[in-house]
């Protein structure tokens, strides 16, 4: 899951301010040290409300009947570590992520709202952990999935690919892998989501093979969740409160409907955006080795994509209903090539969006160190940490041909 959403276990403070009621346009947000200035087209700042979320700490501002300008600009800086926004039909939501417990004050000036933020981090540094990827080979057991013209079952093809993908990912630094099934048995769709949640997954990838009456249909397709699928799942969470469920560290039981609604909305809007980026990385990687049925990431309300805080994909690896693709999908060499491509896409996404407190995040922040083990070489470690041999040698003031010594400490550069 997105680590930024992972430990919401929060208290909340809600406040509403009415400065003006007319519709307006937000043109830009300027960040400097502990200041954030939100600028508007009209002179008077419009009506807005705020919500404070704790652990991780975020300041949420909702501006009803307000939209973003076409040329809207916002580049996080200073005390604000990251910034997200979501434009709805009736409001615009701004979300500021802070590094620790904070207080804020506000002043209004012509054309803009100024926020002054003060933080005091109370969190102790955490030991970095691997990013968790859950692989979901579709169907299984009593459910064979689609069957090709030559009798090849989808459930067997995708399990083989899933096992190859797991093996490839486990060769990479900072990644831990689990699977929703390890053999030929059936797991319910909700059961697959529960496994990902129990594992505290940072990303989820379901593997399937497509089928279509037109036997000439061909190519792989990558899917992320649609807005419709997210809306229906949010309604389910809100209706049932999920009693013992935890979303981003926050127990739904006892929370007000308003807070639960905001938490779900924040989680889902950011998760869908991340899923689309995740999907594009996997799509681009697959496109290098196989025809793609669609050149872009598609969106659909598939059940296994509905975790509101875990970036999730469903990959249709080809059309098993096409006799030629059926043969390819059943070929171990092709299965491994597809798994390698998916692994590269997953790694690309993780390095672009490293989960909080992860080993990859430490590497991308320039804080990761490694103690050389017997048999290690620069070439081997460069592949393991997703960097070039030259970059690894340069970061440690070594020549490219240097023989490493057991126990030697290496600084791992950013990928």
C-alpha cells in the first residue's frame, strides 16, 4: 500500500470557514519553508473547510464550487513533503502531507490564503523494510478459467507465470513477495483481497489470460480499477463499516461517517492514480516483448482491483482463445519472458514511488548501505540494486574492476 496512506490510525479535527461563497478558481500554490500560499482569481478567498489527519499527518482543505485553473501550478517544497489534489463536480480537495505532528495558522490576503505550518516530529526512525508485492494467479481448483482450442486451462498458465514472476522479484533488492495461491486450489475473490490486506501489500498484480468469441483477438491488456468500481466499493465500506477492518491504519469502527468518507475518498483517488502509473510501467515493459491488445492502461470494475489503498493491476497476458497465443501462453520460455517483463515494470514503479520506510525509499534517499558477502561482485550487486556498475563504483570511490572484500561496507546510490 501507499505508505503515505498506510498508517492513518488517526485522530481528526474538522473546521469550517466561510469567507465568501461565490465560485472561484485556484490558480497556483506556492510553497516556501513552512509557508503555503493558495492563490485565487478573485480578490476574496472562497468558503472552505479543513480536516486534520494524524499518523501520517495531513492537512486536507475542501473548497466547494471551486476548480483549478488550466495553468494551475504547485511544486511541494520546504515543510510540505508531498501534495495531492482531486477535483470533483462540486468541490476541489487539496491534501498536504507533513513529516510529523503539526499545528497551523491561516491568514487571508487579497487573492490568496496563507497557511503557516509548524511541525514537531515525534516518530522514531524505523528500520527499513522490503516493499510487499502480492501476486494473484487467477482462478484455480474447481475454477479452470478460460480454456483454449487445444484444451489448455487458464488456471495452469497463470500459476506458472505467477511462480516465475515471484522468482524474478525475489532476485531484486528490497522486495518481498507473496501469492494468493501456490497450487491448484480455489480462492474467492474477496479472499484474494484479504490476503493482500493481511500482507500489508504495497502493490497487487493479478495474472489472467483472456478469451473472446473472435478467435483472431490477440494481445495483452493491463487493467486498473475504474471510478465506477471505486464508487461501488466505497459504498460497501461505508454501509458495512467493515467492523474489524483497518484502512490505512484506521479502524472504521467508531469513526464518524464524515471521517470514513474522507478517508476512503483520499485513499481511492490516490490509489487509482498510482495504479494507472503502475499499470503504465507494466504495460510499457510488456509491449517490448509481446503485442498489446490496447496501447494504454484500461480501467474496469474487476473485484480483485478494489482494495481502496493498494495500487492494483489485472494483466490479461494474451487471448487463450486464439490458438497461436494459446501455444505461446503454454510455452515455459514465453511464460518466463512475460514474468520478466512484469517484474521490470513492477520494479520501475517501486523505484518511482518507493513505499514509506522501505529499503527502496532508503536507497532513493541516498541512505542505504550494504555489507559485502562472500561471492559478491560489483556487477552482481549493481543488478540487485537496480543501478549501473559505474554508478556503484563511483559512489564508493572504486574502479570498475575492483574486487570486493567480504565485510566491506558499500554506499548504494539512487537508481
